[in-house]
C-alpha cells in the first residue's frame, strides 16, 4: 500500500481525528436527541394519564353532586307527601276554595317541577311493583287484576317509587275464564257429546 492510502502524511492524522471526533459528537448528539425524545414521550404519556384521571374525577364529583341533590330533593318531597294527601282529601270534600286553593295549586306545581309524580288511577291494571293491595274482591266486569278504588295515591320521582299507591283490587270472577277457555278449545262434536251426557 502506498503512504497516501495508509494515511501516512502528517496532516492526514489530524483530519482523521477531527472526522472521528465529529462522528463521535454526532453519535453523542443522536443519543442525546433519542434520550430527549424518549423523555418527552414519557412526559406526554404522564400528562395524558393525569388529564384522564382529572376528567374521571370531575365526572365522579358531578355524578356524586347530582346524587346528593336527588337524595335531598327526594327527602324533602317525601316529607311533603302527607300535606299533599291532606290537600287531596280536602279537595274531595270541596274544602279547597279561596286562598287555600291558590296555595294548594302552588304547592302542587312546585313539587311537580321538582319531579314528584302522582300515580294510581281507577281502572289501571294491578302492578305489585307500583300498587299495594289493601282490599280484594271479585268482579265480572274485569278481565285481569284491576285497581277499582284508589285509597291513597302513589308517588315517584323519575323511576324511583317514593310510596306505592294503596288500592282496592278486583280480579275476574272465579271460574269465568277457566270454563270459557276450555270450551273454546273443544271441537263442536265434543261440546255436543258433553251436553247430551248431562
């Protein structure tokens, strides 16, 4: 090999060293850059995690606040139900007149705005989740268990039942459905045979 190829000239050693030094600095700079990118990525992930935790915290606090509000409103409305019952009884006896009528209507409007709903009407199908049966009778006028008298209306807030409706229930007369249903299923010849036997 020649002196030039081996880098035998005295000026070439310093140039090679400068190139090697520049290459080492570039590698160190690349390592620092990669390290900085990694650190920035970790900090970004931490920030996103903290932001998600904060959003979840805000949602939880808002949900808890609404729940506390609903419970407080429910407790107040529950304590007003006996007053509403008294107003209802007074209305039935024609005693809701004059200034008392205005106060009664205002109170009913306010509790309705707060979400209190009255339920229980005569003629409704009996539902044990909504109604509490205090009396029972049989009637040929009904085809299913039916509320025939509302003794005390029920109240709910949204889907939550505050008080079930106290009702008198009538069910179909015993034997009216059972005798008509099997006769309807029998063929005509079987009906005729049964009538001839008796």
